[in-house]
């Protein structure tokens, strides 16, 4: 076995401009580098060509500034940018293993990397849900109403002709079957939580999936005092960070704020998305709700550190929220919906509180409880940091991931 591995990340996103999945890939890359492995990154974006960039001394191949995007339904073809970049990297650099970080990355590697071990990480529900959110409890795509899906109600029509519904369902089912085939052909599959692993084990077998959580590199967390003062009020506040969309429950934040009352600390919201204007219109003065827009990750971490609590009223089954992991690492108590892998991070009554899906009254009550009991907030904060160090440290997660790589390389060698 090679002591130091050459590892090619193919990922849907990578810093500096990305949400949780990109930051999770970045932290893992840092952990691998710290252990002496060589990592290069290709960002699987729907473009015709990629250019070499650098981020934190990593070689990152991503879209050039003037390159026009194309239809993402066909971008994974090997003749196009990401696939061509993977093929060229295989020829010039000869990595020991490819780590596909998400759904589009898996599509790219499946087309061009048949002669090298491939490990695929599952960060959401994409093997069983076309849109990856799994909002419906019906099997995808039987959840369609006309051509509209509960996972993406901004596309399609409820009263679409039956023929269109059947056609869309056929395409969705075909793509899901293709995704599942990619997983079966992979040399290794990682699920970020037991909840995600339980979804795919019936498709792949119990022994085919390894649970390795995302990690937080605490050395990247800024020292107190570095946040832009324009981002935070002088006093106490609650905090939300993430995509402002229905599956994240962003619209429910307004009912939570209303239930907190006029005398409660304000809610700061960092992020962007479809519900951004709705949230801004609720309180133009910013007295009770203040929408910050997209905030640099370092500032988000310190805003978490100083917040009374993080609130996340997600509707979907969170696979393993990056936002939760970061809040845990900085000692910010979390009040969250009890869905998916969240209970792995939020230990009810110990590192925060879990509430039933959609129960905004209980969520407001838990936030008030933390805000009015400083000793409770201190206890939850200390327990959060201990839980983070014990279960989500960069060293431990990196070592478990390397173990998956080694097993994948061995498995691939026996099959070729």
C-alpha cells in the first residue's frame, strides 16, 4: 500500500463561494494534506472548459470567469469541461483514487474513470430523490402532482397533461436508476450519517456503505473579535445561517420571531435563496429580523460563537448539517428540527434542543429558555465543544476516510 496517496477530489462546490458541501470537501482536503497526502480538486460545474485556480495552496480546476454555462443535464459528458479535466488528470498525474463528493461529481467520474478506484460520498438524498431533498415520503417520482414535485415546487405545473407527467416521471426514474448504478459500481461509498446510510443500504448491501461524518477543522475558526461589526448588533441575538429556502424552513423563521415577542433579541439571518425577499419584507427596519445576505465563512463562525443560539427549522431530513457542525465546534447551542442526521449532532438537552418538524411554538419556547438562563447557555456551549472534539475532529474523520480509500484500492485491485 502506498504510504502517501494522490487523491483527486471531484466536487460540485469548493470555497470560497459555496455552501456546506464545498466547505466539507475543503476541510477534508486540509486533513488529508496534514497527513502527508496530495490532493487536487476539480469542480464539476456545467461549463465547457475549466482553468487552474488555487485556494489555500490547493490546485483547483474550476470555471473561468468568462465561460458560459450549458445545460446541466448533459454537462457530465466526457467531452466537456469537468469530464475532460478528470481524463487529463488521470493521464498526467495518475491519482491512486478519485473521491467524488456529490451527485454531479459522481456523474462525471462514472463516465471517464473506469480504470481507477472511485469513492463516492453521499451528502444528501440524491440516490433516492431526483432533487436530493427527499421532502416527500412517497418514493420518487410517484410524488409528482402533474409535473410539479414537492421537492421543487417552482418547476412544473400541477395541472399538466398526463402525458407530460408520465414523460417527466420516466426521465426522473431513469436518472435515479443511473445514479444507483454508479454507487453499485463504485469501489467505496461513504454516507455522512446513519440516516443517509440507512437509505442506501437496501440498494447496496449493509457492508457496502461506510459512515464517516463531515469534519470541522478548528484551526480555521477565527479568534474572537475578527467579525465585521456591521454584521452583528451590540447586544444579544439569535442566529440562522444557510440557504433561504422552503426545505430549510427559512419561511418558518417569521412565525418563530412572532412567537418570541417584541422584547426578544433579534434574529440575524446569513444566507441567500428564494425566500430572501420574503424575510427582508417582514421587518424592513431590522429591529426583529436582520437579513445579512451572504457572509464570509469566518464571519459566520464568529457570529455563531457570539449568538445566544442557532435556530434551524428544517423541513427536510438534514443529512448532516455543516452549519450544525460549525455551531457545535464554536460552542453555539442549537435549536433544530429532529430530522435525519441532526440527532447525531444535537443531543437533546445536552448540546441544544430538538423539536418536532414544523413546531414553531416549541422552537420559540426553547430559544427563550436559553436566552433567559445564562447558566443553561453556558452548559450547552461547553457540552457542544466536548461533543465536537470527541466525534467530529479533523484528525479522526480524515483517518476514517483514508481507511475507506485503502479498502477501495484493495477492492478495485481484486476486481481488475
